């Protein structure tokens, strides 16, 4: 089996850096989470020197909540005939992974995991197993969620789901590269009856 290395980790790129990766014309059509997620992914690709990963995987508990809330508010106020195609397209859970692939022209494996607080770990496990088995050589694994006023004001509506305002991107490779961060040993998902699923990431610092 192949060894798996983490060659780049990027978290929450500051807004002042967005101009390096996104033109104003393209950025204005995207929601806040989309922009943050795309820039974070592009910076991870840049640092790792991998411009076209074999797989793109995203983990999100709630997806693009800003667009989802806008769409639901429009439906509530104006009914089902409201014309909000942009909000609808950006409200689906796979919006971010698809956006990264479209922006970079990537036609490889692309998927999204949405399983509460371990969504990122499930995406990471998928990527880890694919690389170990030789089904891919590189994989971009992302975690993206956003908080809106609705979530802050009405936490009970979301079943006490503790979502972080987060954009993070890891680049995985079977080649260590010049500056590997970790060797990823395993990603375990623990299912305990009557308890929230949890994850354990086993890694070796290099």
C-alpha cells in the first residue's frame, strides 16, 4: 500500500489575499463561503505545487448557509414562483467542490460529505483510502462551513449542531514532496450506539 503525505494545509485565507486568486468579475457572482473556500483551495494547490489533483473532496455540515437562507426567505415571502436560480444553485451541499473543479478545469473524482461535525474527516478518510489503494496519486480535501445570523439567533432550529465558521484545505499525495507536513497513518470513524459519530486522525509529524 502507498504511504500518504499531507503536503499543504491552508486555513481561512484573509480577504485581502483574495485578489491574488480571484478577479472582481468572478468573485462578485459568488457567495461569501464560495469565495473563501475557493481561495483556500487554490492557495493549497499553489503551496503544494499540485495544480490539478486527481480528486477533490469537500466536507460540510450545512453547506452555503447564506444562500440557503436567502432562498428559503424568498420562498416564504413570495411563494414557489420566486425566481432565485443563483441562490438555489449555491444552496446545494456539493456547490463548493463543484465550484473548485469548474474553476480549475478538473474532471477527476469529485464528491462532498455532509455528516454533521465529522464531514471533513469522512472526506479525508475517502481520500486517504483512495491514495493508499492506488486509485489516485493526489487529493485535495476541504472543510467548509459558515455561520449566519439565523444560526446564531435560533440555534435550536439546527438541532444544537455546532458548526464552525471555517474554510480549510489539505493537499494529500503519495509523494512526500520537498516539505511534507505529516505522514497520514489512518483516519478512523467511530460509531458508538447512542452517541454522536466521531473521528480519529492518526498522523506522524515529519
